[in-house]
């Protein structure tokens, strides 16, 4: 196997492991529903996405969630939460990777982080209304929520949560990026 491929596979594996551990260190955000937990597991996925490309970031998201479901499990017995986390993480990191890899600047990184946060917020609102919340109620054998109740939960809880999570992860990643920028520039010169 080519040395570059081995390096990439090892890096994606390590970043996936770090992302899994960070996913375990989740916490609720005051004022939002307790089932919405903020974690920093998108940071390693973002790093993989900007260094190796969006597919590497998506791989980190997938491995992290498979590990989480396999080790921790899920209330429903079906990985609805992990699927939602994977989709949200992918919606967040792909725009960041696209913008950054196109121009490789702090400005493009910031534009990608904003685009990722907006995309994640709107798409997860739609997917929660259409798919995720109905799946939770179905697998938990709970009474089906009315359309108004789901819309209220999305507007008051889920959408603000995704905005806050996107902003918190973006700020943390920009701080990390400023420290890693010399190393990242070396990586691009060697590739």
C-alpha cells in the first residue's frame, strides 16, 4: 500500500477515536431541552476534512457514530440519534472543507464555518420535522407529536441548539486552526 494512503488511514482512524471520546464528553446547554447535548466531536472531523478532503471528514463522522452506537448503544435500540449526529456533522463539515480547500485562508475557513452552521441548522430542522422526531416516537412507542408540537420543539429547541453548537465548535476550531496553521501549510506543501 502507498505510504500516503497508510498515513491518511492512520490519521483518519486516530481522529475518529478522538472524536468518539469527545462525543462522550457531552453536556446539555442551559435553557434547551436536556436531550440535546453539545459535544466537540466535530473538531477532529473538521481537521480531517480540511487536511485530507471532505470524504475523510465524513469517514471520521461515520466511524465516531458507529463506535458510539456499538459501545454506548441507544435508547431506541436503533441508531436514530447516531444517524442524526452523523447527518448534522456531515452537513456542518462539508461546506467548511469545500470553502477552505478552495482558497486555504482564514477568511474562507470562516465563510465555510458560517455556511456549515446555517446548512446544518436549516437541514436538521427540516429532517427533524420530517424524519428524526417521528422515528424517535415510533421506536420508543411514544404518542405521535402533533405538527404544531414538533414545529415548536424545532423552533424553540433544535434550531437554536444547532446554531449554538455550530458557533461553539467554530470558535473552538478557529482557535485550534490558528495554532495548527504552520503544520497545515507543511501538509499542503508535501501533498
